[in-house]
């Protein structure tokens, strides 16, 4: 395992952590599940950024594709639920 310094990936990881933290706080304060869905998705994105920084990008390429796809689908699901929920 070797650390691969990449400033863009590092900033993305930090932002993912911040968004996850805000999502948890938003969920606790509002009781709405939607912020938590978005936060979990960004947590998954953060895991893929961490794997990249740790030098696991090539050995885990297939898994990272699945993780990122799940994250995008989770965001789409949450936004769909918000957009089409009954009034």
C-alpha cells in the first residue's frame, strides 16, 4: 500500500466528509431521510477517493465502479423521491 498524493482527490475526499457530516446533522434535525441518502452517497464517493489516495485504484477498479454507480443511483433515488412525493 502506497499513498498517492493527488490534491484534487484529497479535496474531493474532504468535501465528501463535510457533506456526509452535514447530511447526518440535517437528518437528525429534520427527521427527513433524504439528507441521509445524499450523505451516504457522498460517503461512498469518499470511500472511492480514499481508495485512490491509498493506491488501491487499479486493484479495486471493478469494485470502485460498482461503489460509484451505487452512489449515483442513491442520489438519483433521493432526488426522485423528493421531486415526486405527494403534497
